[in-house]
C-alpha cells in the first residue's frame, strides 16, 4: 500500500486547522461560562448587600424614632417640672 505524502500533508494541515478551531471555540465557551458564573455571584452579593443595607436603615430609623419619642417625653416632663418650680417660687414669695 502506497501513501501519497502530499495527501498526508493536506490531511494533517486540515486536522491541525480544525483542532485549532475547536480549541478556540472550547476556550470561548469556558471563558463565557466562567464569566457568567462571576456575574451571577456578583448579582447574589448585590442582592444580599442591598437587603442588609435596607434592614440596617430600617433598624436605625426605628431606633431614631424611639429616641425621638423619649426625647419628646423628656421635654414634656421637663416643662412640667419647670412649671412646678415656678409655682413653688411664686408660693414661697407670697
């Protein structure tokens, strides 16, 4: 059986060409799959951080509302004490 060296070289160059094309396609698929995974992970992190931030803001707002209401009660109590002191001063000066 005789083989033609020209035919073997053509087949070898075609195989090399197609292996190169397949390697490029496989590399692109792997790169885009990895990129997709990274993007998905970043989206999950973004969602988690937004939820944590929203919870933090709600907690701080609730704390500030409680402080504000206690401050209002303190002011009312202080005004009542001030009126009592003024009444006592008037009573003692008479």
